[in-house]
C-alpha cells in the first residue's frame, strides 16, 4: 500500500512539475523573464523534492521509475493543453487567394485585413491577405477561410511584436 501511495504521489507531482516547465518555457519565449524565473524556482523545488523521495526509497525501482516517467509524459501532455487554453499569443495569418472579394468578406466578420497584390506560379495574379489575430481566434478564422475559399493557401506564424495597426 505504501508503494502505491508513493507511486501516485510521484506521478501527480511530476505532472505539476512538468506542466510548470511547459508554462515557464512559453512565458520565457514571450519575453516575460521575471515571471518565468519565479515559475522556474517553484518547478525545480517541486522536482527536487520528488526526485529526492524517489531516489531515497528502498521500494521496487522499476515501479518508481515507471511512475516518474508516466508523470513526466502526462505532465507534458497536460502542459500543452494548459498553454493552449491560458497563454495568449498573437498570430500572423497570411492567405494567398485568387478571390479579390475574400478580403472584404473576412472584414465583414470583424477581422482587420491588409492586402498585397502578388504573382503566383505561371504569373497568375493573386492576393496576399495579412491578418493579425489572437491564437484563440485561429480555428474560427480557418473555418471561415475554408468556407469562403477552399483553395486558399494559408500560413500561420507566431508574432513576437505587434505595434500600431488596426484591430477591431
């Protein structure tokens, strides 16, 4: 029974530790070093305490290692879900289309759109639509674009800085 409790403890603490690590990494990349440092302190403290307990046990090593590894894998998965839900980012969406009216149709759905004339393969005139959105709106925008022009070429990049511009 003590081994089961220890395995569960290791499993759940690793989920917390690894989820914190995922959040810390994303926050650090976004340029918030102080917050990332504080999360890192808690992350390593939690990690150290559970590793110390796992290594100091005389119980079956393979079962402890399995719990530790399963907690890490589960924490990675949960951390990615949490980052998608709670960490907001700005995305640059570029759409290449032959439909000139697509920009106005997207604007009617409250997106700010900039348009560039571009030339496609075989010198076919096309339009590049540029949109900056919050990551939470990406699925909605992709669905809209798919409905309006299923042949549109779509590129999405995370934007580090947005300065000025027009946002609804």
